[in-house]
C-alpha cells in the first residue's frame, strides 16, 4: 500500500504518494520528485502596425497542436489578421526554464522571428 512521503526541500510544495523501495520500512520519508516539463500550444496573430510594419498580438492558449493550427488559420482567414502562427513551447515552472519556440505552422505575413 502507498504511503505519503513529505520532503522538507524548499522546492517541494506538496506531499506525493510513493511506494517504498525494496528493503525500506513503510513510513520512511523519501525525496520528492520534480514535476515533468509542460508543453504549451499557442496561436499568435499578427496585425499591420501604423508605421507599415507587422506587430504581434496576444497569444491564445490551445489544448493541442491541431487546435493551435486551426486557431491560427482561423485568425488569419476569418478574422482578417495580417498573419498568424501556431507554435509550441516546453516549460519547467519549478526551475523557471523556458525552452525555444517550436513553429508548428505559419499563415500569411508574420515577423522575421517566425520565418
């Protein structure tokens, strides 16, 4: 049967349930495991700026890569933005690490960062 392990490390905020390793008594405290990285899927619209350039809008969270691509295409075609992109980004909130963006699909005119 699983028991609750509590860790005193400052980065461990909640107890986790663990199975004790072989040869260890039940009830012994074990080290807390870090949470895995989280992948976010986003759609980002672009609009024409007053000076003739292109400016990014607010990113929209999506539940999956397919939803991000569909939302980006809809932003470009239906809502009349200059362009849009769908991208993913993997983050680890516990240590504050944000990985580079991975471009899934590009529609219309976007900034050089997303080409």
